[in-house]
């Protein structure tokens, strides 16, 4: 009798393993109708990517936002450009994102950010806006700054590449 139970247990175990193997792993596949776009903003203008006094490693970008249009010029994604770098930042008492100073002389500041779940298209026009601050205005009590906008149009293969789409402001 014990051999029959062992054989029955073995058959049950094999049936269970076969059923599990046929189901495969339960993984969520990436949505083929969306892509993620890595963007890097660059500037040589210290009023756009502001370097805190005496800091040669980081810079801050005030209120950076993005708008992405498809090839038919339809808006398909908008939002705040949120830095992929760790840490909080403010600029003139407003929301800001941390960037990285690449060089100090000449000045070069970058802001990397990722836009996830962008609907698939053949072409993308990526527009970014941030606020440039005038130190004279700040000293006079005007912290409003001036909006600065730039855009670039890229093909889908360039947008979904591991190389960031670079936009200069």
C-alpha cells in the first residue's frame, strides 16, 4: 500500500509541475503602444540652469515642464520635467529640479529627466519650458523671471534610444 501512495503522490506532483510549466512566468509585458523617452536639457546660460553660489557640482532649473506632440501635431504628453538626480531644489522660492554642472568655465549645466508611457508615434516634437532668473531682478524684488522655451523633433527610433534626446536652452 505505501508504494501505491508514493506512486500516486509522484503522479500528482508531476501533474502539478507540468501545469505550472505550461503557464509560464506571470510577467507584465511592456505596452507596445507606448515608449519611454530620456531627455537631457543643456544650457550655457547661468540664468537658465542656475548654479548656487560657490557650487561647482550642481545647478537648478526653475519650474521645468515638457509638452510632447506626435507627427500630426497633437499633444500626447505634458508634465513637469522631474530630474532623474536625487535631491530637492528650489529657485527663487519656486519648484526647481536638480541638474549637474558639467563644466564651470565655460559654464555647462544639464538636467536629465525621463518621460514614461508616451503614446507611440513615428515622430515626436519635444518642447521644454523653464524660467530664467535675472539676478538684478531678484535684487530688486522681482522673482518672476522669464520663460525660456526650446524644442526638438526626433524620430521614434531616436526617442526610444538609450541615448538621451538633447535639447539646448
